[in-house]
């Protein structure tokens, strides 16, 4: 069983079956899927175009979404709406889904979660 905690609207309750189109506002969602290994810090950024969903595969860390810092571990899921600052730190392996697909040109640095 996958267990998720609903703390506010950015954290979504997810069952055993979920459609990617259930995650994002556009019912015809186009998305990309990336697996990332983090050992340290990913600076805070603002993506002005894409909504993003993070699913932790292993490890632990913190995902900062706006003013809220979530302690995350394996099987935790965090949703980040577009235009919301977010950053990560810890030692973890995670999946990022971005819709529409990620483009570096859509992101700007944010300093709200700097070390």
C-alpha cells in the first residue's frame, strides 16, 4: 500500500491507481518524466509554465513549496503548482513529472530556500 499525508492543497492523496491527467489542470496534459538522484541541495526555483509532481523513490529530505517545508521519505508525493517557489535538499532519489514538459527557459531562480 502507498501511504500519503494530506497536509494542504499542494499534497495530493493518491491511491494505488492514478492517471497522470488527474494530477494536472489540463485534461489533455502533455508531460515529461525524469528520475533524479540528489545528494545535497537543489536551489529554489520558480517554474512559470509547468506544474510539477515529486514522488520520492528512496532516501529522505526536505521539499520546500512556497513557505512550507515538507519532510519527505520513500513513497511521499508532493504537488507543486506553477509559479510557486520550490527547492529540495537531502539524500534521495525521486521522480519529477512536469506538465507541460520541463524547459529550463521557463524557470527563474528564487532565494527563499537558499542554504
